[in-house]
């Protein structure tokens, strides 16, 4: 028996599973397409062996309730919470949320990673110029007034 719905499976007559985004110890996140709205969304499904434990199931549903209350640019918006009715997944809870794999999110992540890389480069030790002084010292000399430079030479 598969641990989660496989690509091509239609769930609740409206969500078509396209691919697996990721799988963890408690559940799997699937990329699904809402057939009526023609929109890709993410579906988080509790794994069958976890759905048997009532405490895990309650925690999963509490997560959905908490996520609905969170609002913000970096929080996936919850669209639906229910239980699957297709064999062999009958009764397994799922959460449908905005897909975090959209091009705008990917572009935002790409910009963020570039800025992190730039910050890391800035923290490295200063580069040396041909004269042997650091670039930071060279900049300071260039920005100094002529009288300050004359004092440094002596």
C-alpha cells in the first residue's frame, strides 16, 4: 500500500495529484491541481500509520487551525482542511494550502540568497592591493583630505 496518494490520483473529485514535494516522519506534501479552479496548490497529508494515533491527528489539525490565524507574506494561506474519502486513504486528514513553489516566491528566495552571499563576502577579511595595504585602508586614504594625507606620510 502506498504511504500517500500517487500522481494522477484525483482526490475528493477536485484535487489531482501532480507530484510529491516532500515527505517527513508525519506526512507528505504533494503538489496538487484544483480541477475546477485550475490552480496548483500544496496538500499536506498525514501518513496512514500516523493517522492511527489520535494524538498525532489532533496535533495535525491544530496546526491547520493555528496556520489559518497567521497572516503574512511568508505564511502559506490555508485553503481547505478535510479527510480523504478514496481507498486506501479513507479518513486520513489533509490540509490544502497555497503552493510555496510559485515563481514569485522562488524569485524572492533567489534575491534573498544573493543578498546573503553578498553579506558573507563583505564579512571576509579585506583584500590586499598591489601596494600591500588593504582595500579598506586604500579607501580611507582616498577619502581623506590632502592635509590628513600629508600628516600620515610623515
